[in-house]
C-alpha cells in the first residue's frame, strides 16, 4: 500500500512512518522530503507551506520565523527588507525603533531641533577667547537616532530642507559672540527652541552665546553708581 503524501508545511524523509511539521524559519510544499530555509527578507512560522515577505518597516535574516522592526536610526520602506538593504535616516530626521510595526519611513525634525550631528562639549565649543568660526568647535556628523534633540544654548538650528525628495539638515551653528562684538547671541529661555540667534538686548552685556545676558541699570538715589542684575524673563 502506498503511503499518504505529506501536506505542504510538513515533510518526511525516506523510511519515515509519519509526516513531521516544518520548524519555524522553514517551509515545504506537499510531498517534501525536507524543509527549506526561508530566505532573508521573509519569515516562516512553524508549518509554513511557503515563505512570506516581511512588511515594510521590518526585516529578517535567513531562517526567520518572524520579522523584526528595523533598528533605531534606520528605516525599511519596501517589503522583503534584509539587514543589507535597510536605509539610514538622513540628517534632520529620526527613526524610532518599533518592534510591533517597524519603521517604514523617517520622521522629519522641526526647526529648533537637530539630528545627525554630535556637538563638541561646552568647554570646547565655548572656550575663551571665544571664536564661533573655529573648526575645532564645530559639530561633527553622527548617526541618526530615535529622536531629535532640542537646539542647546549658544546655537541656532535651522529647519531641515528637502531637495529632490532628499531631506538634509545643516549642522547646528554656533552663534557669534565677543569675537564679532556684542551682537548675535542666544541665551536660555525655557520654552524657546532656537531657529536663529537672538540679538543681545540693549543695555545688557553678553559675554558668551550660551550664557544669560546681564543687564545694567543706574541707581540714582544717594549718589550710588552703576549696578547690575541678571536679565529677567
């Protein structure tokens, strides 16, 4: 008597008395003597009759039983993505990790925030004598991560631009300071994001772009001289 043919998703080698279910990460058509490893960019739950493409936003290596969300800082716009064809998020964008849905497209940062740049420490960037044009003080390119960073004190952060469908963002710019005269400086205001540098207020002294202006005023009674206080918000 001829034995029954194994159904798709199962297999039996020669001499087997029954069919066995293909393990996760493999698949088979009907009558298979062994299971086939799912290729990269696909997934195969246990007992799969064929492989399935990973959806956009996710990827897989060969032999995967399920797809994984693209890592933070990357996105996978096309179905069937592998680790080799994930795309890096460009500067001025961010790509958060999402295990459930994956990341199919980057999110663009807003003006007053930045991504894709590493700032020098404040002790380097704002060392005195201050020079906002010094190359050693400038931000360096960096990998894009899961979020955008608020523009810090002493910098201006322009909004990203899109040219030919490609998003990019220039590096956060150090505001001019004493090296350019008391002119364009920015200082801490809790609810402000910095898209441009702020002019040092009249009647105030601005020593460095990342510090608060100091306001001067006169005390006239009893012949007292000039005094000063911190600029009120």
